[in-house]
């Protein structure tokens, strides 16, 4: 009886069977399983039989890596009000990971130092939108691999010294340290977690300069544009002027009963139904919405505004 053994490729006759694993992209994800099974085909009296090996299984370790970034340069803070300092945190590892955050205020006295998620990504702290993570030290929720989180450090200084500095430190909750440090069994799906090249920890440190608290006072900025009947920007009879009012509330203290008013300019007529607030139309009549247009001009009731916030009002008039 003759036995002709044939090992299927690759490696000139070793691995044929199935390489049972995820795709190369998903196999890099922490906790993914890579399984390998080899096979041998044996020819006996003209017949071929197939024998497979046991499965060799590996689990991808979790790599712990971090990215922490903020705009360069000196930070400008005002005493007596909250200042929102934006930064981003990125999970550069291959597993789901949460991160710890801690502030250090050098030569700065503050009533409060809190971390918040910048939900709308505008770089300012909005009490009604942004989620507060906690005062002092805080932690994020678990971030997916490659995910970036926009964050704010909200600081309310009472004193800013001449050597003022602000530092934000972050590290992976699973652990950090010298690259290659292993946290056995603490990775995704029960695998190991291994510290990557970034040490799974990072810091941002910036010098701080004091600015006047008046910089946080509400402001109102007005701009205009003109479109003439012929499509030009000439200021002629029949031309339509679009006015834009930007009401900015920089301080975190809530403004109450805020109302923006504007008279209709001489030699012009208001264009009916042209009044908007933050892009949403308002009615001209004195009814349930915030807008009202009368003979003397127009007004928009903003009510209570929790700053920092900016509200934009637009309306049109036609040159008589």
C-alpha cells in the first residue's frame, strides 16, 4: 500500500485548510481572535484523504496609546468669570479605552476647575449643551479606537499671578508607563493590555496671561449688506439692506431679561417677515415668539442667556 503525502501550500506544503481569522483590519482590533488550522492531504491507493491539525489560536492584545492636543500659545484668562479652554483627546490605541483627566493650576487661584465635553465643538462652555464630566479630576467614557473627543477645561480664576501656567494631564485608565509594560488580562475581551509608544499618558502645559474682566461683558455688533435692484451693491432707491446683529455673552453668569432692539432707519421701510433669530424666522406681530416689529422699530427678546453664547438677529429694510 502506497501513501503519497501532500501538504498543501503555502510554505511548499504546510498551510492549506482554512486560515480562520478576521480581515486584516479587524484583526488589529484588541480582543480579536486569530485562528490557524493546517491540513495534510494523503493519497492512498488512488484515493485522497485529508487530515487537519488542531487549531492554533491567538488573541490580539490591547495597545494603550493616547493623543492630547490644544492650540499653541499663551492662554488669556480673566478673573471673576469662567474661562473655557478647548483641547482634544484621541484614543490612539486599538481597543476601547477610557481616560483620566487632571488639571494643575500654577500660580492661579480658582473657585472652580472642571472638565466638560464640548458637545457642539464651538470651543466655549454652554451650560445648556455641554456635558460636565466633573470638578477637578475626571474621567471620560470609553472611546473607540481612533476616536477623538472635544473637551473643555472650565476655570474660574480669582487670582492670576505673574508666573501663571495651566497644565492638563491625561492617561489611559487601564494603565500607563514605559512602552511595553503589560497589564495582564486587562485588555479587551480578557486579553492583555500593553503600553504603546506614547506611554499611554500625555500632558499639555501653557503659559497664562491675565486680561480684563470687562472682556467678558456682553457686546452687540452690527453689520450690513446692500443689494440694489440691478444686483449691484449701490445704495439707491429700491435697494434692500440686510442688517445683522450679533449679541455675544462671554461671561458664564446668566443674563436675564435680555432684549435686543433696533429702530428702523430713516428713509427706509421694513421688509415684512424678514426678521430671524439664529436663522429661525420670527413673526412681526406681538405674539408668542421672541420677535416684534412696530412703528418705532423692532425688538427680539432673548430672555435668560447662559453664556458664553452668541445670538444672531437679521432683518431687512428697503430704501424709499
